[in-house]
């Protein structure tokens, strides 16, 4: 496994002559889309792309991102902000997550320091992020995404979502995956026999999304493991577009006091083929989280 630098803005991680993903840490993103690092394209070991970039319906959706829709009135997601009794409104509140430096970037591990700033230029969050490739097998590999978010604002940081602001079933906030448009109407499976779009707003230790590709006669599976201590409710859709997010604040806000750190870790398994429930359950058992 090796890391390749592409200019001063992107890292590419390669295994078996396959580019597993590109991590764009200094994106050329319009301010309205909430500039922040993202992973795209993300590929299976067969080389199939399992992320979408800047789709026409939500231009701020970019592969896999750490992104917060409502943070003490600021929007680190991009686009409009949902305002109770008004709907989505374009406000001067779209922040930016800035790459500061890599503490380490070697082999299958990337350690990075970032800072979060509001549109008005206030520094609110220091972040330490680690991306680690693990468990590379014949037909799958896993990405562990760990982050430590420290409140440097001097006041509590209140995490919320459109649902906490009055929009039902729209509790997105946190680590977010947007899938290819071909994955629309894909299959949703989850731990303990759960499945389907009714997982929206419900907890589960893991959630999997199976989608089929255009152009090639193949399917791919993504398996998302929630942080084992935080315990999120899932934001998940398979129509009108494929998306998965273990939400930080689906239906209830929570506050991070000044000087305190929120530590989170997730795992995303990227697999060739359409894994059924037996294969997913077996993977979860063999790779405890």
C-alpha cells in the first residue's frame, strides 16, 4: 500500500495497482458549498467507484465528508440552512474546515490537523483526524475514520440538524456518504435483522447499502459501523438519491462545552459484489467493533 501526492491538495492511496481513494484536503470549493476535505473517488478492489461528487441536486455533497449541518447557528454542511417555519434559506453562515498539516501520511494511515472557521472568520473547532486502511481482503477493504473535535470557541457548541429545527426525517449531521446515482433504490440492510428505508432515524450497530453500477455487470456493498460509544440514529435514503450518515444530532441537539473534546470513530467497509445478510453478519462477527 502506498500514498501518492497529487499537487499540494490531494493524496491518493493505492493497493494492488488500484487507487482505493483520493483524499482532497485542500479543495477548490465555492464558499456556498462549505469548503472541507473529502474522499472521492472511493473504489472497490475491482476498481468500481462507490461515491458521487457534486451532484446537481446537492452540489455540496462530495463523496465521504465529515460535515455538520447545524452548529450553534452556523452551517458547516454547505447550501441553505433549514429555518423553522420558513424552510431552507440561504444565509451568510456557511463555514469552512481548513487543512492545517499532516502529522503523518504513510502507508495506510493519514493523520491530519484541521481547524473550523465560521463565515465571519471565527475559529470554533480544532480537529485531529485519522484515516486508516485496514482489513484488506480478496474482495473488500475497510476505512477507519477517527476524529477528535475540540471546542475552542469559548462558548458551548450546539450540534443540531434540520430535524432538530423542525423538518421531519432530515436529521443529517456528521460523517456523510453520497453514493453514485446508479445506486438509487439500492438495498438497505442493518444489524439485528433490520433493513429498508424505515431505518431512517433509528439506531443500529451497523448499516449496509448494496448498489448496482451502470456500464458493468457488477454490484458493490458499503457497510458502515457506527461509533460504538456515541450511539447515533441513522440518516439513510435510497431514493431520490443514495446517502448514509450516522447522525450526530438526528432529533435532539447536544452541546459540547468549551474546552471539551468529542471523540468519534467509524468504519466503512468497501466490498465487491452484493453481500447478503449472512455475509454481513459474518463480517460483523469476525471484525468486532
